[in-house]
C-alpha cells in the first residue's frame, strides 16, 4: 500500500514537473537576436528552462536567415549515419559534452590555441569523443548556403536532435540562436562531466550543478540506448569494484562473463562494448529494461536503479515499462539541457570554422 501511494505520488509529481509548457517563450529580438541575455543553467522544471523560463533561444531563429539549415544538417546526417550508425550516438554525446562545460557554446569543438587548452584533451573526452569531421562537413555546407549565420553550438544541438530521430527516437521543437564561445575550459571539462564509475549522489550533484534534476538525469542517461563504451570505462566493475578484487555485485552473472571476454584483466582498454547490447543502434527503452535485469554497462547506468534513491529507481522502472513516457521526457530534458547557459545577442560569435575562434 505504502509503495503504491508512493508510486502514485511520484507519478503526479513527475508529470506536473514535466508536462509543462511547450508554450513558446515569447518573441523577442528578431533574427540574430540582440541582447537576448544568457540564461543560467537549464534551471527549474520546464521544457524551456523551467523557472527561469526565458533563455533568448527560439525555434524560428533561422526562419529568415537560413530556412534550410535543418535540411542541410539532416542530409549530411542521413548519409553519414547510414554508413556508420554509431555516429548518431557520438554526435548526441558531443552536444552533452558541450553543454556541461560553460554551457552550450561549442567550446568542445575548439582545438588547442595559445589562449587556452582544448577540451578535447580532458579525461572524459580524450581518445573518446568523436564526430568532429561530421560537424566540419555540416558547417562548410552551411557556410556555402548561408555565410556566417548558423553557429557551431546550434549545429551541435541540431545534430543531436537529428541523430536521435534517425536512430528511431523522439523529435522535438528545438530552440535556436546559441552563439559560439571564444574560449574553452579544460578544467571545467574535467570537473563537470560525470565519470562512468560515479555514485548516484555524484550524478545527482553534477546534474544539479547544471540546473538539471533527477528526472533529467534518468531520461538523459537513456541516451545510452545507442552507442559504445571502451573497456576502460567499465573494467573496474569486472575485477575490482570496491577495492576488494571482486566484481560489482549488481552486475548480472552471464552478462559479467560476456563482458570479461571483451575486457580482459590486463590490456584491451580500448576494446568496445555496446551500452545497450540488445539494440545498440536503435533508440528505444531497452536500455532501461537491461538495467532492470542487472545489465547496465556502466556503474553510472546501474546505480540509477541500484543506488537506493527512490526517485531514480522509480523512473528507471517507469521508462522500462513505457517507451512513450521515456520518449516524451527525453525530448523535454534535451531541450532543457540544450538551454544551459547559451551565449546570445552580442555575446560570443558565430565561428567561421568550428575548430577555431574567429
Ligand atoms: C549520467 C552521466 C553519464 C556518464 C557517467 C556517461 C559516461 C559515458 C561513458 C564513459 C561513455 C563511453 C565513452 C568511451 O568509452 O569512450 C559514454 C558514451 C555515450 N554517452 Fe554517456 N554518460 C552520461 C550521460 C550521458 C548523456 C546525458 C548523454 C546524452 C544526452 C550521453 C550520451 C552518450 C552516448 C550516445 C554515448 C555513446 C557514444 C559513442 O558511441 O560514440 N551520456 N557515456
């Protein structure tokens, strides 16, 4: 009875926090936006950044200046993802790694310069994030069609949405108008991006730092329904999870045995394994079903259920049972993540080349 009451309460709380406005945040400063002001963090509950609401971004941002922007992005993605389905996952992740560091400002794309060290060399990114050539190709096509108009930060957001859709996931109305930073932060990249062996408390803390709540944490972790991870990201679970030379007790036995063949005790650190071995290229809710069976690949996946936080445990079960609920919440949380601290108006710039500041 108590658990039924709790479940009902959670569902109501969850729906009231998420079933909010796809209401348009209001027209404002025209195309190219002047002085839109930068929102600070995804903040609050709503799809458009919740309580702080207004970010200066809006879906029609390029309606006059580059109406074909999304079509250009999609045509490149279609070709690239048909050839290599994993690229969808890599591009989705790139947007996440952008937004958690200084906000969604394309800082992740900047190469080393005399002014700063590139985020590409941070611990979470080095030898891991991919997709830069695809972003370059999209950018050069956009520069041909609409010179100096579409920012690299918006390209990352459009590519993340397009990759989700092309993998079979949800679509959403995407606020646009982000501008590009002139700086990157290697330190923030190391400090803000969650490590794969994170406890549930660390995950909650790092998401909260970005204005994202437990609902966002669980739904956005569902991005791990596509893509791969290197052995180095989950090896500890196989051989020495708690410093006692024992495997992670929350890891299902047959899955554990399979993983050991991919990831031996010594060597093989760059061998890769799917985050969702059942359907690694299809965006669906099987990721959550696998977690229910002890088959989450990363510690950070499995602790959503095993971490003893009732809110995240409840959501894993709810998303495992209802793919429409997951799709709907994923879309809302992606908008919220995409609204983290954008540069708008006269802040930042539209880079000519996504790898270097103008
Ligand atoms: C909750 C905290 C998260 C942690 C600890 C985490 C960690 C990781 C790690 C370690 C990998 C494998 C990287 C490698 O081995 O090279 C990975 C892959 C991936 N992550 Fe996450 N991640 C998290 C959240 C997210 C979010 C919020 C998204 C997107 C919305 C995302 C999207 C992806 C995707 C799509 C891949 C596969 C990339 C590929 O195949 O190239 N992750 N993540």
